[in-house]
């Protein structure tokens, strides 16, 4: 069965790419290259699905907003 998941990708100050899957709690990984990151997040998704205790339903992806707050 083919399933699709939204993946959020960020880059930290040290240059690492970080990927997380909002629909799968704790499903994230990091890498130095974007190509390797995509391979790793696919592996992470498969592992998360193996241990999922209930059926996972993805929310509809709308977008990402950036917000600034005064600290």
C-alpha cells in the first residue's frame, strides 16, 4: 500500500538538514546532505509505521507560517 506523509525540512546553524513528519510522533532524522536526508526520513517513516499502535491519518497540509515575537 502506498502512503504519503508531509515532511518538514529545516537547516540548523551548523549546516545539518533536519526532517520531521508531523503525523508520526517522534519521526525525525538529520543529515549533512539533502539526498541522504530523504533516504533517512523514508527509513524513519517505515520504522515508525512498524511500531505505530493505531492507524495513522495525515492531516491536510496547508502550509508553514513564520512568526516573529519580541523576547
